[in-house]
C-alpha cells in the first residue's frame, strides 16, 4: 500500500470513529461496542484493503499513553490501601484464569501440547486496560470497587504478557523452570519500578526548570513512551515502568504544573486519549477480515473452532467468578476469626467485579505475535477475537444493568473526612486570609477594600446554602444556571460587537477567554 493511501485510510478510520461515536450516543450504546461492530463491518467493505496489525507496534503506540492516563489520575492513597486486593486481581486472578483455561483447552484439544495450552490461557487471561476504561467511565461504582478495577487494569497486562512470553519460550525450547520464571518476573517488576520511578523523578525536575508552556506539555505527553521504551530497552517491564512513572507524575503535577499548562495539557490529552481508545476498538474490528483469511475462511472458524472456542471463553469467564468469590469467601472467614482490617466485598459487589472482565488490545496483540510454527496458532487467533467480541458486546453492554441490579451503596467508611463542599469552604477561607494580609497596609489602612469584600463574600457563601445535601445541591445548581445564562448573554453581546466592527479580533479573543474560564468554573461548580 502506498504511504499516501495508508494516510488516507487512517483519516478515513478517524472519520468513521466520529460517525460511530455519534451513533453510539444516539442509540445509547457503549462506544466500544459501536466501534468494534462498526470496524468489523467496515473490514468487509469491497475495495478496502485488509488491515494487518503489527502486534509490537500496536502495543508500543497504544498501551503507554492509555496506561499513563489511568495512572496519572489514580488516587494514590486508595491505591496503596487496596494494593493487596489489586495484586490479587492483577496477578492471582490472571494466573488462575490462565491455568484453568489451559486445563480445559487440553481436555477439548487433546493433541495440543500443555505449553501451548498455557500460551492460550495467557492470551485470554488479562482483562484489558482500554476496554475497562471505555466501559467503567460510563458507570458509577463505589470508591473501593473503582480503585480495585482501575488498579487491576493498570497492572494485569504485565502479568499476562510475562506469562505469555514464558509459555511461548517453553513451547519453542521444550524447557521450563518455575524458579527461573518467578525470579525473572521479580526482576521485570522490580526493574520496571526503578525505571518508572527514575523517569518520573526526572520529569518532575525537568518541568521545574522549563519556562515554556508548550515544552512542558510536550514533555508530559512524551513521558509515557519514554518510560515504556526505556524499560523495554533494558529488558524490564514497560507496563510497570509506565504505570510507576504515571503515579509519580500524577502525584507531583499539582505543585509543578501552572494553571495555563494544566488547562491546555488536559484538553490536549483528553482528545488524544479519546482518539487512541476509539482507534483501538475500530482496529480490532478491522482486523477481523485478516484473521478469518489467516485461518482459512468463516467455514473453518465455525466448523473447526466453534466448540473449543466456546469452551475457552466460558471457562475464562467462570474462572474470574471463581477467583473473586473464592477470595471474598476467604476474607469473610478471616473476618469472622478476628482479623482486623479485613472487609469482604459481599456477593453483589463480587458479582460486579467478576462481570467487569472485558478483553481487548493486549489479548489481540499477544495472539497476533504467536510464532507461525506454534501448535494451535489458528485456534489462539480465533479464541482471542472471540474473547474480545463476547466480553465487550455482552459484558460491556450489560455491566450497567448488573450494577443497578446489585444495588451497590458507597461505604461511609471509604468517604474522605471532607466532602467537596467542605473542602471548597476551607480553600475559600485560606484565600480570604491571604487577601486579608495583603489588603491592609503597614499603617493599618485598607489598600484593597473591593478585593477584600469580594473574597469575604466568597468565603462566607457556604452559609447561603443551608438545608440538606439535596437542597443545597439544588440551590447551587440554580445559582450557577443563572451564571451560565449571564455568560451566554455576555458571549452573544461580544459576538454582536465584533460583527458590527466595534471591536477587533484581539479584543474578542481576550474577552472570550475570560468568558470561557467563567463558564468552565460555573459548570464545574454546578457539578
């Protein structure tokens, strides 16, 4: 394919993303579902060249920024508090699922070597960070479940990919050592922590010295690929390094980034992540045609692989339920025996956790990277795509209903001491105290009376919204609805003056920026 044709295909893909995202919103479907189905349909459009994905390139392009996005906005305190549960899911559940799938695959495909069965299990075992984000950002979960699922999605790719590489090596060489595997895994994780922590620290030091907004934004965007590629270059886990760097950057960004950099970088980053997430799902769909061609056609897929694929996908789903409910039962037993700090999820929350196991780009990339001479390679390709298709289409579309059925409630013990309203009141009091110090001169004269009165008014505004939380929220919403109406009126007048040639473009842009910030502040305050 000519490079220009490749570029045209990429632009066409992103146009399709816009259309499919709009259709998903109108049909009230998860965007991941519309993109996956739409990509699959586009794959068979006459004249469209088949899309062949390079697995290593797919992982390098998509995985670092999507992992960084999750890590950057991860709440570090809950992450540390639930680290044992996250590790149980990201390591324990992945390994358990892989070996249970391997056992079932051996029973239904007797001629498949055990090591190849483990390869298959490693391919389908890790739930995908991209799929999890795409689905979870549309639903509301208690803090504990959100922390567990988001933490799992950050780390389980490392477990699945390491297990996959060891299993492939075992098939190709005929040797495997558990002790060596455990030691290598520890080195990969420990090395990833060191590389990611070092790059995060370098980023923090660098941004303190940069004075240009665009350089700071560019450095913040590139740190995800730098951490991933640096870790892979020294043969440690790029996934762990990227997540670690993201946690470090996310912790320090509050005191390093200026307001201008934060607003601009967040806007740019959100658009980038939107395009990358959408591209992942549409590329998975577009790869369907190439996959079917590889294994010999749709007749081969249905005739030869339907039963083993169904068995593996069902086992993969049941194994996650078994691990989560088994771990929760263990926590309940320990709690009854007096262990402190042990808090089981309960059956409704465990059901939601078990059902939120969507597969995605890591599963497909692993399957595509299986060597040609691997026994059962065609089965692995078909199973990987089926796992993605079933989990995204079935679990992704029904997860919201499962959450509503579970009737989950926020644990009061997980709430922070201050809610948003109380924290804002404390912030406003601190601002008022700072203005008060500056507003009074050395001789006791009032230097900035209007400014002091404005901040005093803001600091006491909480007293103007009495009543219950619901009544207070309604009053605040009504208050900022008026503010938004005022902003709209100001914007209309500004455009009228510009169209009447009463003001120039520079004045329009300056005042428009003020209105934009006022509107954003009102929308955020309204909630």
